[in-house]
């Protein structure tokens, strides 16, 4: 069975490895000269820093799936973050988020008195919801209407309070608005507005306490070295600089792919690009319109010296967070006072920069819009944020920058991300769970899909869980195909006997 994987993001690579273990002949086609998609490094001389994901969540799930895919995890060094991160408010107050529940209780009691018991209720309720949600919405697909239009699934959605939004849900636990913001901003990890994203995504903030946040020594994108070695061991062929321009179909199946103008016959195909964009490979299809996630302006920089007094992860919030979100998600305009995230990996990892120097990564959430001048917007945001960082304790930062690269939604769109959104399609109610594109999204059931825009959603471990769902759907599909062929052959044999 020849399986083509279009795109070498982590979802495509893990899917390929899982299928190779089942005996499939797997070839991965990547349009760029390097693999990894969003899981990659930005490099400048001896400097390197993660291009995309930086916060390592659900470490047990991550390691478990890597092992299932045949990857030796013994050499992957995980460093636990505690504090998880700092949240800096505009008035100078800093909230420290800890993995340890007792430390967190004490922090809340000191900073936001009266809300400490609400925090414990939040953790208890989210624990119950995680127990419900994990098997139903992370470990299962919704390939048929009956998979979700049934009392069990609908009952689970009600128990998970999917009809509420994240911020509305948090008001039931926390009275202080700052604390609501501290436990709602995590929807930005997947490009969602906390004021409209379903309450089920409150599980992200809960999971940070329950499962921890980690840093992978050498950078998150360092996982690719381990994945690539496993591909070599397990016979997965990777072809870079090999753009696929079309998936040909006939008789209700995918039959060929077109690579650099040449047709190649295939038995099945996995689409691993950002789904709304990648689905255009089926030329006869009219892709559905989706709501994109937010975009981001990213700053990558090398710096003379280090900022060891700053945490690995930290968030700097503007004075009016709700207005910030309204600008991004409703008004589609650049915030005049943006909130932003700073990643300071050199605090833990000296291997990312020359001796005596360091790297920093800044993420500024922005809208996706064709009407914005991204050159002008990126320049405005870069200068404003760097000035703000200096005011917030990154002493003489601008003088100390040895190199700086800026990436906007315009570059993201050029790389194939839908509308320039950085996190797949938005995690809205009607684009989550059973309403999100599934692992068999087309009428042609030998075409599969994986990635941030596919159920169960975005984030590296969740996309890898999606790869597991692809492998499970493959088994069912080819089992059914084999059974259909057996029935057909049996009927042919009976017909031959009757004709005698």
C-alpha cells in the first residue's frame, strides 16, 4: 500500500511513522527545503530559536505518542518550568503561575484575596471535565453523524458547558477581573478569543497546573532530529523541495498525486497542510469558508548578554485586555497598546546562542485582514513592543540587539497558513469537536487529513493525537476495503458456480 503524506509538519511525520509500523509504504512530500512546518528553527549564524511553538504542554501525551511512533525518547531532555510563567499587568502588578497547587493557592490569597477557594473549585471542576472530555473529544473522531448526534455526546457537551465562553465561565470562579484574564488568555495559544471561545478550552489553563509546562533542551523544534532518525529506521521516505500541486480522484477514490508536474500513483494520501488551503489540492472541490484563527507578529532576536532575571515564559498585558481582544477579533485593527508574550529560552539553555549572548522571541497577537499594511503595522508594533520591554526591565534592549527578524501574517499566508492565521482555523463552537474538519474530511475515503485545523485541534501534542486518529481511521478503512473485496470475490465465485 503506497501512502503519500503531503506536508512534513509534525502531524504528517507522526502519521507516516505510525502507518509505516503497520506495513504501509510511506513517502512524505515537502514543498520546502527543510521539514517541520511550524515546528522549525529561525537561525542566524550561531543563534537559533524556535520559529513557532514554544510552550510544551501535555508532556505525558507527547512522550507516549512519540514512543508509539517508534521514536527513542531517552535522549529528549525535558525541563519542568516552575513558576510556569509570570503575567505582568499594565499597572506593574505581577501574577506568578505555579505548577504546585499549594503555591498557587498562597499566591492568589496574597494577590487576589477571596478568590483562592474559587481557584480550588475551578481545578476540581476542570478535573471532572478533563476526565469527560479526553476520551470523547481528544481520543475519538466524529466520522459519521451518529458519532455526535447521540445522547452520550450531547450530554458530554452539556457537562463541559460548551455553550458558555471561556471568560463567562471563569466569572463563576474568580471575582477579580485580572484573575479571570490570567486564566482566559490561554485561548490565544490556539488563536482564539477568550470572550467567545467555548468554555471547554478552559482546560488549557487547568492542564498547565495539572500536567505542567516544560521546555525541551535544544528547543521544541529539536524533536525533528529524533523524528527524522525514526523515519530513516522505519523506511519512511522524505522528499523535500517536492511540492504537490494536485490530488487526482476517480471512482470515489484518490488515485494519483501530481508532484513537480509528474503524476504518481498512490493507494491513499494524507493531507498535512493547513486544511482550508491544502484542500484546494482537490481541484474539483469548492473549499468551505472557515473562520481563521488570530495572526501574530513575531520578533526573533539575538541579544548581547542575557536576561536571567526574567522567566522563561512571560506575558505582558495592556491596560484594557477586553478592548485588546475586541480590536483583534471584532474590529480587525492593530491594537494601539498591544499585549504580548516573551520567550527567554537562554535562561535555561546556553546552546542557543554564542557564549555571553542570548536569544529572545516575542509574539504579538494581531488580527488577520487583507486591508492592513503589514510592513507599516509590523514596524509600528516592533518599535512599540521593544520600547515597552525596556520600560518593563529589559535594560537597554534595543542597543543590545545583534540581529532581529520580524514575521507578519503576510509571510504566514505566503507559507500556506489560511488567511495568515497562525494557529489553524479558529477554535469557535462551530469549528470544534464534531464541527471541525475530521480525519476523513472528503467523500473520497482514502484521503485523510491531519494538522492544527483538523479535529482534535491545535498544539503539538493535540496534532500528534490527531495523527493517532488518522492511523486508527486507516485501519478501519482498509479493513472495510478488504472485507468488501472478499465479499465481491465470494459473489464472483458463487456466480461462476451457478453458471456451471
